[in-house]
């Protein structure tokens, strides 16, 4: 079995693959001060619920944007799985994508995993949008060239900024899109401004990237809030919530 771990600033997503089949997934908080022994106890409890034994895990692939947690997972793998994990970096794209970024070392590991998976699946020009702590846009040419992209503040960061900087505005839940753009109370007005405004941001960036690509790329969304924004976006055509994990599996198959 293959263990894949995608460490984000807010959440960590864990998956188990048996060959190409995704057996199970879990989403946990990215606790930056966790120890490798605590991480072992946490995973042990999750795995027990799916009857997965640590001894069946033969390889681990990790994408991480949190260096302190990368070290914890490395220690966990060496101590409890008796193998060193493969930590995704720019070199992991070799054989899958040609990176045309000015400095490939600056590309987030999750962005590499997303683009590897999307191009492997669709084999066409792509714009991949990942709704995480930050929202990332990645452009891939029809030839499998990683062209670059854009990074904007995530939806929850924008929402929290509004709450923390405006004294009379409440913290709101972002779980469903509003029914209409004209809010008739404060919460409704905030939801409208945040979600419809964010959908406009997404559509605007996608259209600009597509114009520069001089093509009609497939638009793929992933990440926690992808489903909500896709329902009100004019440009998002497909949502693939397991895209990052699939990318880690594909990278793992080449190790």
C-alpha cells in the first residue's frame, strides 16, 4: 500500500492507495507543534477504523508547505514505517511535466502534485484552481509544460480579515452560497460579497490566464471550497477533490 500525505497550512489530507485505488482518506488539522509519536497515535486511530495495518504500507509520498510538519512526518516514517518518505519538490515533476517557472524550487509541492495529476488525466491544456489557505491557479500547456500561475488570498483568509478588521461585522460560516446577490441582512450581505466576489475573482483570473495561453484550457478545481465556488463560477467546469492525492500517487509510481 502507498501512504500519501498533503500538508497544508490549515489542513492535512491523508490517503491510502492500493495500486490505483484510493482506499480511504482523512482530513485533519495541521497542528504545527505535534510530535512524531503523537502523529503515530493519530494515524493509528484513523487506520484502525479502516482495518489498515502499518506493516502494509510500503512507500510514503508527501507534499508539504509547512517545513516543521515535513520534519515530523519524516521522523514518523523512519521510526514507525522503517522507510524514509519521498518529499515532493521540483525534481519530482521530471518525466511528468516540463517546468518553465523562472525558479522551479519556488513551486509549492501541492501545485506540482495537482498539475501532474491533472495533465496525466486530461492530456490537454489546463488551468487548475486549488482552494486552500491560499487559492492557487496553475497553467499547463497542451504539451505538458508548467507555465506558471497566480496566487491569491484564500476565501477563509478574506472572510477572517473582514471580521477582524471591521468592528461591527460578525464571523460567518462559509458553507453554502447565498441565494441572491442583494443581501437583506448583514450576514447575507457578507456572504454575497465574499462568495460572489470570490467567484468573480476566479473567473477574472481564469479568463486572463486563458487569454495569455491563447487556447481554451480545461478548468479543474480542487480543495475544500471548490464545490461551493464551482456552483457560482462561470468558468469552472470540473471539480476533482482527490486531485492532489492522485498526483502524489502518480509521483510515487515513478520512484
